[in-house]
């Protein structure tokens, strides 16, 4: 998956990213967790806070993109419903799947264009 921010930061002379182990996922159950390494725990708390903030921002962007992709995939099957009705239906679908689709996601979907769907 492409990440423009990663590519942009990687080109800076003073940045050299290394993989940081500690993100885990079970694809079959759709569960994830974080267990960062001792190396991370031993680094400065200022560095930890900054890195965690960067990760949080990037993960939020990935999640937003996933919500958009899913919405663009399911919305056409909703027929002639208004955009607001489609978003409400989408939120019900998410709730049925145990996915938190808060007001921020609804706002994102309201402002999004109707580009063709990419298969999730």
C-alpha cells in the first residue's frame, strides 16, 4: 500500500526509517494489537510520544482510506437513496460488523467524492 507521507519523509537527508516490530494482526478474526519492543520502551519518552503521534496519524489516514473504499464499494447497491441515507445505512452496516463508524467517519463520507470503488 502506498504511503505518500512515508515516501516524502524518506527523501529527507536526516530521516532513515527502520522497521519497528510490535504490530500484530489476526487476519481471520480481524483483530489487532500493539506490543512494542523493549527497545521502544527504553527510548526517551519524548521520542516515544512523538513516534506514537506519527503512527497514530498515519494509521488514522489508512483507516479513513479503508472506510472510503468500503463505502464506495457498498453505496452503489443502496440505489437511489440520498447521500445522507446511504451514510446512515453504511453506519448500520459497520455497527452490525462491530466497527466503530463515528461522526468523524460520517463527515469524511459526506465530503468525499464518488470515485469508482476499489474492491475491499
